């Protein structure tokens, strides 16, 4: 899968056929002696804390961006929560009030960013 000078092509092709294998799962070129280890470390199915089965090589990305149990911070109180609990928590948390420093009115936390536009 790489450009090889024409002069070296025959020797390179012989070397590749003898020593390199294409992974059936990810199509990467892997040395034949490392294929078993590659499959066991990269393509073995593992179970995430959310109980989803996923390839080991994809687990870090899943945990960072797709897992419903990944930790996220509430935009109002900065408490870490599981992503699947965030909406319910922020709905409750954003309904709390704080007094506006300029007008003194109690303002919902979820409206605090927009309040300066309409502040008396």
C-alpha cells in the first residue's frame, strides 16, 4: 500500500508476500508474526461500563464521546455527572435562581447569560 521505486518492486513484493499480512478486520498491513497479537489486542470485543460490547481499539473513543455513562460537567454547578443524567440534572439545576448584581432581581441560572440584555 505504499509507493515503491520500480527498481526495488520485485524484491519488495517478495518480501511483503512472505512477511506481511492484511488484517481481515481493519485492513492494516501487519507483520505475519504479529498478526495474532494484533487481533487479540486491537479487535477483541470488550464490554464498556455501559454494557455495550465494542472492539478494544475503539473503546477510548467510545468512552470519550459516545458512552452514555461518560462524565460531563453541569453547565450551572460544574458537578461531574454521567451524560445520561445531565439533561434531567440541568433542568432542575438551571431552575435555581441567583440575584442579578445590577438590578437585584432573582434570575434563573439558565437565563443568567441572556439577562444582561434585558436587565433594567
